[in-house]
C-alpha cells in the first residue's frame, strides 16, 4: 500500500452500563487496527451489533475512543482538542444509513449542502456557495435546480445523493460510509455504489465502507475486514477474503448469502453473543463448526498467515492449493 492516509491503532471503545445494581462493560470495539491508503476502499463487515457503527463514529471523532489512536495524515485525531481538530476533521466525513434522519427536513437541499461550507469554509478557488452547491449536485447526479427542494420531495436514492454531496463539500480525503445503501431498494443500491465508485475515480477519495451485506461489499471493496463481537477476525484483499476465506466465521457469513452461493442453505446459526458478556476463549467458539477444546482457553490474536491476509483463529481453514501430480508430458 502507498503511505497510509488513515490508521486505526488498537482502537478500543467500551461503554459502561448499569442494569439496576449490576454494572457491566459493553466491549463494543476492542483492539481494532487497520490502515487505509489514498483512493482505496476498505470494507468493514459483520453481523448487526459487532461494533461497525461504533468504530465509524470513533473514526470521525463523534466518539472519543476508550484507548487507542485514530491517525489521519500522521496526526492523532483523538488526542487533539476540539479546536485543533476542526481543520483536520473536514478531511474525514461520514455518510449514514438513513438519509432522512441525517438531513434536517426543514432545510432546502441548497441550504443543507451550503451549511457544510458555513462550518468548514468554501474550498480554495470557489467564490460562491451557490455555485459550489450546484456543482456538487451535478457531481452526485442531481439537477442543480433541486437546490430549492426539501428532503421529503426526494426519493430515498436522491436523499442519499444529497447526503453524499454534503459530505463531499469540504473536499474530504476519506468518507466513512455506514451502511449507505441498506435502506434502499436493490436497483437504487447499485446506482449509489456506481456513484461512489465514480467519485473515487474522479476525486481519489478513500472509503471505509461499512455493510452487513457482503453482496454489496463485493462490488466496491479493495480490502475487507470482518468484525465479530468488536474485533477484526479476518482481513485481506477482497479477492482473498471472498474467494479463500479462512476464518470459520467469514466462511459461514459468505455461505449464508444466497446470491453468492445459490442453492445452499444458510450456515450461520444462532445469534452473536452479547458484547456485555462475551464467551471465554475465542468468541466465535460456541457457533464454530471447527471448535476444539483449545479454543476455549484463550482468545486468538489477529495474525498474518499469508502476505496481506490475517485471521484471528487457532485453526484457520486454509485450503491448500491443488497441485496436480507430475505425469509424463
Ligand atoms: P453495528 O453497527 O455493527 O450493528 P454497533 O456499533 O451499533 O454495531 O454496536 C455494537 C455494540 O455496542 C452493540 O452491542 C450495541 O448495543 C453497543 N452499543 C452501541 N452504542 C452504545 C452505547 N452508547 N451505550 C452502550 N452500548 C452501546
Ligand atoms: Mg451499525
């Protein structure tokens, strides 16, 4: 990878919770590290509740990590004051799942996008917010005349385009997209993915693309990190993770996607345990078809077993390449 743009280093986010007299700790994100290069797409995948959104909020400083560092352009964002962070914060923007919830319904589309300029200032060389808004609307495939419309007059896909335009306004280097297509119809999903890819080609933006939908991830990811109960359990190139997954959890996730494996019944049974009370040893052990007694003794670390391919598993399911026997030629 070229020099990384964004680096998460051992990011931990724990939430203390109380239930009557009982106190507990939700280990929403635990010891997550990754790197993101310029213009690259890293997908974070995993079932609901595995910590994807918490990690996303921590990356954009909406949450302070319990420990660990979020390094953008070689500066630790989490260690900066609110004021010191502001000029850097605009380089990393977020797009949420529900564009309706993230857009104030009382504001016009033009004002919603223009607001981003009020917060972050106009980009260099741009003289009027109005012109900048028009240009951004065009860039996300909307008619500049829509600046006068309100969110409720738009379709779900159009609203998500507005949310993307708003995130693009301060010229970010990184967009954190948290389930940006999950609320949309399949055909509209494909259009938004195509738009994100186009923007990446034109502007060189890097994405952390979060989704529980592996069929969507396959269309956009360069690299994939699979999360389970707050940790990354497998990471690698999209090709390695999709075609040669080694963690039993990744294998089960992939096997449960009907569009990727037609005709096969879902293989991921039961629900993920609570991050308030994770099982001893490997957290996936109670659901793992390959679990052995050793798996209950300690938690496996994420370790590389091939270049750029890592897994947190004591018994990774590595399929040896089939080498045909030598015969007379
Ligand atoms: P995902 O986005 O992968 O569905 P989340 O990051 O939303 O997962 O949640 C991870 C875990 O952290 C869940 O168990 C969730 O209930 C818990 N969690 C998230 N936010 C809070 C909070 N503010 N207080 C307590 N627990 C939280
Ligand atoms: Mg989420």
